[in-house]
C-alpha cells in the first residue's frame, strides 16, 4: 500500500476506533490504544469536521493529541455525516467567512489529492437570482481581492448554458467556477486516517459531561476511563448544549433537515457534472440548494431554512410526506425534467444553529484550558481547515486577535 492509499480495512479500522499506524505493513492495524494513564497535550472530543481539523492542526503544531468520538469519525448522526457539502466563497461581502472559505479550500484540495477517491469535486457553484442583492457588488470585489473568480451570467446566456433549469423569475446568475462539492463523510474519515498516520491518536470513546470544579485536568468516559490532558477541545456539534447546559444552553439549537435524491431518466446526463454545477436559489423561500448527480448518487436537493428543533439522540431519521411534497412542487418549477422521477434516496440530518449563524469558538468562562467549538449553522463544513487553524492558534496562544463574533458572549444565552 502506498502512503496515501485508502484501503477498506483502514477506513473500517478508523470507524471501529482502531488506530492505523503509518509505517506498518500494508493495511496492518494495532489494537485500540490505551488512552488512560497518559498525559496528553490536547484531547479533542468530537471527530466531525471541526474536531478532526482542529486535532490535525494541533498535531502539526507539535502537540501530543488524542481525538475521540462516541460513534466514529463523521458518523451517521453527526452534522458532518452524509454525502456532500457545498464549498463557496460567496458570503455577501462578509470578510470573515469569505476569508475562511478561501483559506480552507487549499487544504481540502490537498487532502483530496492524497485520497484514493476524490474529496473535492470542482464542479462550480451557481447562484440564480430573481433580483440583484445589495451585497453582490461587495462580494464580487472581496472575492476578486482573494483571487476567487466570480462570473456574472445574464438570462439569455443562462438559457443556452443550462436549459435543464426552469428560469421562471430568474434574471441572472453568478457562477464560481473553481468552487464545487466536498464529499463529507469521506473527507473527514480520510483526514482522521492521515492524522493517525502522522502521529496522532484516535479512539472511539464516549465522554461524560465535565463536572463543575475549580479546574479541569481530566475527563471521564462512560465506561469509567479517566483521560488527562493539559487542554481540551469540545467540538461536539449538536451535543454541546447537553455537555455544557450552563454555558452553551440555547446558544446552539439542533434542527431537523431533510435531504432528497432523485434518479434522472436512463441515459440523461443533463443532471450530471459538468453539465450541471452545484447551485443555490437564494430568492426562493427557504433557500433551496442542491448538487448534480455526484458519483452516480442522484440529483440532490434540500432546503436551507431551519427545520423543527430536535434532540440528536432521539430523532428518527425519516423524511416527512409534507417535505417530499414541497420538494416536488419546487422541482416542477425549477427542474421540471426531473420533477416526476423517483426518489432514489433520502436522508435526515441536522444543523447545529447558533442564534445568529456565527460560529462559537471560545474558551470556557471558568476553565481557560477548555475550548468550545461549534455552531456550524449549516454552512460550517467548508470552513473546517480554517476553523482547525484558528482553534490551534487560540489553544497555543498564537492567535493575536480572537474574532469577537466567535465569542460565547456574542451569542444570546437562555438556560
């Protein structure tokens, strides 16, 4: 096995909590490492996109890092689980998220080049507009400053280029040709594999909520193991309110989000890349978005608007009849050629929304060696590498000026 090749054994080993150690014979695995009794520099709890990139970036800072997750990297109930995520730098001129998304893209591309199967698909990101947003000019200027191309496409050209899109009410579009799709579960699992190969330790471990006290120098698993470290990073997505009810509270609210895949007609390639990019319809209620049929999975469609509040531990992942009806009605207008095609697959995941859509990346108010990282709010995945860099610099004291918008105090708390 070459250094960068992913084997099924390696991936399944990571999911099962066994460390795959670089330098061993092809596909060889060691038993799950003993994590109790060691003194770690940093323990990262949560192997989703924020936690895994934080662990990897801390490892690159020379830290002895343990990454743990209760179910496995990017597991089925994680906000980072599932198929695909949009990568874009169109943020209405928002400096922070445009910069983070652009910075993160190079790391995603580098990780994709190491993988046996692609993590980044450069299929482009298309935004179709019924009217010109007030923020568009500022966004185009900011993207130009970063070197991220944005192309305006008028309606007549849209009709020629994308005849499979129903342009009812659409006046123009903006295409980001260098953006596209990230394969979510594959990306996180590949990252964790390289984290372990490069000297980090991963263990499947469920952690109890930390107990109140003057300091936190250890955490305890549900099975009774004690894990000691100098610092802790809690990147537990929708479980953060349960771990820290007195600090996070409703600063993060999990919501139920339905995802739909439709199978095109046999031989119909209009909904495959490169004929179809990823797309966003920002002027429609709920902001529908979707992807072409990536890796023959089917035409993906979802609504960005926040669904009902859920408990991530008890929520059944079954789509609703009303949700499917709403999606088909939208397809009939915007993608009529696929509106009556069969639903080939569906999925229910969740957003972990902060009260204002900004991330939460801050030190615990009582434990300065504890970082709380979350609030992805449905747009966080693409930023993973930049969030990991930010967390590593905050943890090591190298961050010169923390972002005020990421502070716990920037979000409203209700117990």
